[in-house]
């Protein structure tokens, strides 16, 4: 089971974002080592605890 901002299975409202807008995503994953998947955004820069990470693949 995966959720974004408290909504699971894509049943949440469609997010509307502006270019350059700073947003916060609260993500959560449940499962086993077989199906657990870390959330990531391809081609973006993510800031976590003040550190920048480039998301490549």
C-alpha cells in the first residue's frame, strides 16, 4: 500500500502546482522487501533535511 498526502491508490484530488512553487509531499509505504518501493520523482531535485538530491532514474 502506498499513499501520498494521506490518499491511497490514487483516489486523492489532482494536485495543481505552479512552476517554481515549493511543495511538501508526505509519503508512506507499507509492504515487504519484495514490493516496497521508495517514492521518487524522475528528473527533479528533492530537498530532504536541508540536503538537495538530484533524482536521475
